[in-house]
C-alpha cells in the first residue's frame, strides 16, 4: 500500500477509519456512489460471472484502493475506463493500483471482471453471504457477506445506489432491491434489471433466485409477496396483517421510507428471518400464524425505518437497529390485542435481569453484537425513555429521528442529542444507566406530565 497520509480534512468532514467491529472489511479512503453489477448466474452449476462498475469518490488522496472480494476471482480490472490496471488479490480483497494519484474529493471509476462459484464466507458471526438453496439462491450478508458475490467497499456507513442486472435460467424469478426496470428473455435465459436509487448499505443488498409465485402487496408501497407454490396458503395467511402493521408503524415512526416492500418466503427452513433494503426474507418455518411469526414480520418491517433508512455509522451502535425493531414488536403486540407494550417490557426485563449483566449496550463488542440482550435491552431503553418523557414526546422523538436521518447514517450520540432536544431537558443520566453501564437499571415510573 502506498497511500499517503491524509492531508488536512478530507472532503466530507472527519477522517474515516476502519470499523473496529469489522476492521478487515472496507477501505475508509473512499466512498462509493453507485454499483453497477452485470451478472450471469447458472443455478444448475452455481457459477457466477460478471462485471462490477464502481463509481466512487476519494476521501483522502489515493494511490491505491481496496475492494472486498471473497471466494471469487478477478480476471481484469480497469480504472476510469482506461487500460487494464495493476492489482493484487488475496483471500479477502483486491488491492488496485491507481494509474494516477486521485485527490481527496475527486471521483473515479473502477471496473472489475470476476467469476467463480460463490458461497457463504466464514465469519465470527457464522456463515454469511451468497448461499445456494436446494433449488435457488438467497443472499443474507449481515454483517460482512456482501463480498461473497460482488467486489465492494464493505463498510456499514458506505451507502450507495445500485443497478443490478442478473441473467439466469428462465424458470427462476430474481428478486433484488429497488425497482424492476426490465425483464427480457431469450435462449432459455432471462435478464432481470433492478435499480435502487435510495442509498443502501452493502449488507442490505439481497438477491433471491427461485421458483417463486408472486402476489402484489397493497401496502406499505409497491411490492409483492413471493413464495414457492407449495407454501402458498401459509405465505398468503400472513399478508392480511401487514396493512394494519404498516398503519401503526407509520403513526409511530413516520412515513414508510422506501419505494417498495417485498416479502420473500424461501422454500428452505431458515435459522432466522432477515431484513434487506425494501425487503424481508423468511424461512418456510417462520410463518405459522403464531405470535412468534407475527413478531418477526413486525421486526423485519420496522427495520425499513431503523437500520435501512436510518443506517449505522458504525457497528457498535447496532442497538439503534435491533432495539428499535424489537420495540416495534411490542408496539404491535398491544395494537393486535396481545400483551401491552408495558407488559412485554416488564416480562423481558424480568427475563434479562436473570442473565449475566456483562453487556454494555453502547459498545457490546463484535462477539455480542447480535446477542439477544442487545435487542431486548435496546427495546427496554426506548421504553424507559417513553416512561420518562411521556408518549407524545417519545413518538415525536422517533418520528424526528427517522425524518432527520432518513437514508443517511447516525450514532448513539446523535440519538441522545435528538431525544434531549425534543424533550427540552437533559436525559444524560437515563442514557448513561441504560447504555453505558452493564447493570440493568429498573424501569422508571411513568411520568405524570
Ligand atoms: Zn433485526
């Protein structure tokens, strides 16, 4: 690497650094504006070939850039459309030498031709990324799986637009984030073109390839319920609840932030459902009409506001995604005639009070990032805030949060500052107790005012 030290403040403000929770991912020296992926995939042989064009902007002066790419081989790299550029590839990334120094603030373009048999990568969070199903594919990348199918700057804070063109056998449906702009068939293959104009984090770019039927969904936006024919009745039984859920969340959180919402039910059983941009993925085992399946539907829908629209600047603030999505489950519980939100909170408080109190919510560490206590204590933190500030101020805080940080990224500090501004008084003590100390605080009494 021959990168020069940053010379003063780079374009866009503070100097970006590697995310301490995923230090081997991403290159903080630049931001991506847009990915253009042109891919050919054979389901029968799990063979992926393609070309990725990455439109980027330097944040520091650059002589070389890195792109994450795992398990696939680059065969040619070009910079700014010129002659093939020099590059090196190791197990995790491509290091590309730029033909000329790129100044901070300058735009540049990298084109990578690549291919191979994609598969999930091993990570401390398990196997993530492109995954073959019995008859198709799903992509579940959170948090570091995106490089298993396209070369990228795999940073949670680096949101970009996407154009994804994917050609595969015509028996399969392809579902990707954004709007379907084209679908053309010939010689037994179909090319699907999706365009996502809303800035999207790499881990939220999912692809589904399968033998899916699709029913349009009326709410929250354009979108569809996709399911294998054999799961038709179970999948369809869930759709009627969605409009009421959307109405509730729009009242509580503000307008639905994306252009579409797709629910995908895979033919395979999955360990957990997962959110993606404008999309949620459920396994065949997740939709049985029970409270457990309803809460998962609510949780993934709520991520469209918390995580997908208001994104993370760094992984340590993951409670801003998971605590909020979990609180949405408790709101839905009350609205749908189940336990009240307060009963849910008390029940979960009692449960996690019996667990080891060795987790600091504002910095749980990478190994505990997806620990259930992050979800539940995160939701309890919001409930505590609501008890102290009252319903009106609390929901105004949530709506202001989603409005002011829509389609960008934010930190815990940003949330505290905003909550204090909306409430009109200091809440530092409350947040310190819930976020920065391992002991579980008691739920506060409800404010009178
Ligand atoms: Zn979640």
